[in-house]
């Protein structure tokens, strides 16, 4: 299996621009998680899905952030408009059932200037 | 409330020395416990997990961890550290009735030759 796939690996954008991060979970996994990692705040759970349905988005920092999972093999995290404080590494992880042994993607490093 | 504490932010050891990374958790029921490792620029990789049964669990790369219910701890150990073990290590807790993992703040391991 190819593991969790994220794209792009690096994204540099200007403040105010829309940013879309993409994730392909491991085939057969029914949970998908989006995390953000920064030096200041560590690893934060933003949102997670079960069977393509958003279950908990309480970690999404603002309305500027949105996430979708149109099918079992694809999810997006969108930031519109982006701000410099959104600069971070964004990880996608997937798991199957409970207990949650999560498998992480390589991350997308976002820099907003 | 569920929580994970990793008391050591940064640990330095010499190559060949033994290692113990501390993890304390707070969880209302029987916890599921995990250790992940993150190398620079990479995603988190699962080292080992505890769900039930034998309290000493073996993982990849020669790591092991021991679940001690009386101390609410799940410390990670390795008898002889290699330079390639330099990375950040995260402890996480989950369990029945919750879909999410709670991650600790991480311990950065530095290995001197």
C-alpha cells in the first residue's frame, strides 16, 4: 500500500490567497483526520471524518478553514483567505475502526507570506 | 479530562546508551496507548501500541514500552540508542467511546556520537 498521500508537499502563497490541501487516505480506512503542527501549539486536531461524514470540526480555527470528503479516497482542506499565521505543517491521517491506530501522511508545509 | 503529559521536552543521550522517554496519561477508562516517532520533515510513524494484555509491548526499531496502570504511565525504552533514533517522539492516548487520539507535546531526542 502507498500509505497516506498528501499534496502538495510544499506550498508558498501570499496572504489573502486561497489554499487547497489534498489527502488520499489508505484504501479501506474509514476515518480521516486533519492535523496542524506548529512550534508554538504542537499537533492540533482540526477535523475528522468517519465514512466521509464530518464528525468533529471543533478544532477548525476559523470560518476561513473548511474541509470536505466527497468520497472515501479523497479529502481537501481549504483556507480562504490565507493569513501568515496559518503557516504550519498540515498532516492528514487515516485509520480503520476503533481503536485508532492512525497512519500519517508526509504532511504539507504551508508558508503564507 | 483526557490528557497526555510528556515531561521531558528535550533529551540528549550518547550513542549506545539506554533510553527512557516518559509518558503519563489521564483517561477515565482502560486506555489505548501509542508511541509515534517523527523524523525531521516527515510525518508521524507508529512505533508501538498497547490495547490490552501483556503490559510490556514490543515495537519497531528495537523499542519497547511498559504500561503501568498504577502509575498512569507508558514509558518508552530502548536498551542501546543509535544515531538514527534522533527524532521527536509523541505519546498518544485513546480508548473506547472516543474516536480521537490525544497527543502529548513530544520529546525531542538528540543523539551524540
